[in-house]
C-alpha cells in the first residue's frame, strides 16, 4: 500500500477575531487508518475538519492532503469528501434524488448503480424514495455518508458522525468505516464518545482549547500508568474499606453517593498498589467479588489531559 500520509499538518493556526480556534496544531494521518479527533466543546475539532475539507483556510502553518500542499484559496482538495456541522441535504428531494443532485453539482452524472450501492452500504435502501424532510438525524447522517462515499474518497472527513444513531445504527456505520479503511481510505472523524473511538480508531488526537494535548496510537494512551478509580466489591465491605484506607498509595474515594454507600467501595490507585490491596484482602479472609475501573482508562486519560490543559489556560 501507498505509504504517503493522507494528512500532514504542521503548526496549523486559525483564529476568529480574538478567539484562537487552533494553535500550532500538528496532525499526521496515514492511509488506511481511522483517526479520531476528541476534545471538549469549542476545542477546535470542527474548525480543523473544515480546513481538511477546504471549507476554510488556515492563518498559518503547512497542510498537505494526499501529498498535495493546500494553498491559500478555498478549494476542496482532490480525493477528499465528508461534512462538518451536520450533513447538508435538500429536504424536498428523496434520498436518491439528493445523491443524484449532489453528483450533478460536482459536474458528473452518477451512475444509478453507484447511487444504489452507496444507499445500500449505509442502510438507506428501504427509504431511498422517501423525501429527506422526514428523516431523523441518524438517517441524515447516513445520507451524508452516502454522499461522501459516492465520490470514492481517499480521505473521508466526518464531524460527529455517530450523533443521532441508535446503537445498531452506530455499529452498522462503524462497519462501513472499517471496510473503507481496510481498502486504504483514511478516515478522520470527531466524536465526544470515547467508547465509539475505542471501538473504531487506531489513533486519536486530543484537542483542548485549540492545542493538541495528545496525538498517537490509542493503545499508548490507554497504557499510560496513571491513577484510576476502581469499584471494589467484597464479601466484607466495612473491613475492606478499613484495609484500603490503611494501605499507602490508596485513596478511598467518595463515589458521590450521599450518604456514602457502605456496600460500595471506590479506591483511587495505580495498578501495582491495587494488586497489593487485592493480596491483602485475600490474606485477611475477605473475598473479592468484583474489581473494575469506574470509567475506562481512555476516558480517564482524556479527562485528565483536558483538565490539565484547561487549568493551565486559566
Ligand atoms: N465561524 C466562526 N466564527 C467565530 N468563532 C468561531 C467560528 N467557528 C468556530 N469558532 C470558535 O472557535 C472555537 C473552536 O470551535 P469549533 O472548531 O467549532 O470547536 P469544536 O468543534 O471542538 O466544538 C470556539 O471557541 C468557537 O466559538
Ligand atoms: Mg464541533
């Protein structure tokens, strides 16, 4: 496979008046990979995706898409498709007519077979001849994806594509994106759901107030050795609580239930210290029934990184 990066961005800057939307952003996305963009509201995700689609021009930095430098004029880079801020559509046209109209706008007639194929891929075959006006957000997301697929992109850019999709719909769309990536298409998508990204992405970039706080493989983010909150269920919650409180490196956390639920013990610790606690529990004749992180390691890493950044910005 071609090893040319789908996206190579260096030092990208973008401001809107006094607001710095993107500040010295680097991004590298390889072909055939699904790259997630995460960050709190206002972090700059949509702005960055818009630059990739040629909807806006950066104020500074260098951007190469599929090997071609992006210039100062507003043009959609060749081989790129997608949408930001929700997919556009003509409400009075059917799903099928929408796709035909979009193809016509691009100055090429789409073969009917191509339209049927993408409608099938995104699961809209049954409503292909219904007007888009009545479509739910999830159906409009599917229509937007179909429109992008029709152009056979080598880079697909999607802003919050899971919004409005039910769990089955999400799984379906994840399947579509996975197959595209397997065929060599690079996919960049934003999401505020870490569980979606865990299911889908090989790499993530975390943005916080316009700056990159992490960019790289998802696996590296998850593996970072940081303190996490764990829920510990045992045969003797009271004794377990006393033991945990007396173990160095372990902090007993109020899990937010008031008054504290005596049955439920939440501890904050790194894995090696947690191992020690488990051994001690068993030594003391207390049976361990369940031990699980309160939030996923990725979610915890994400929260920690974005909180640090926001505190630094204050
Ligand atoms: N067209 C615009 N005009 C003015 N400010 C904007 C515009 N687009 C985005 N911003 C600002 O830039 C920042 C980043 O926005 P955005 O990229 O939409 O973030 P996200 O998609 O991560 O929520 C925000 O502070 C937002 O208010
Ligand atoms: Mg956004």
